[in-house]
């Protein structure tokens, strides 16, 4: 299984927010932001921080993709 954060980047565009603004508002590190950019898994704690800042649910910012 893999993850996709395409929904997150679309939501940032809709909210007129830059990645660095999200990083600062959520209190996440550069390494975590890099993982998100590369569609790599991050902790549930990070996902909860992002959802708190963006006022959304996890399904609004990520998808689980079945690998074939």
C-alpha cells in the first residue's frame, strides 16, 4: 500500500496557503514536510496536527492507494 497527499496540496491551494506556512502553523519539521512531498508515510500525530490547522479530516488530505 502507498499513500498520496495530492488532496493536501489541492487543499492548500484552495486555502491560499504555502507549504512553509503549513509547516510553521502545524509545528512540523522540514524532514516531515519532505516526506509529505514525496508521498511517504508520516505519523498519525502529524496527520492530526495538519487536520487541526486545516480544519479537516484525514480523508480530506490523504488517500491510501493499493499497489498492484
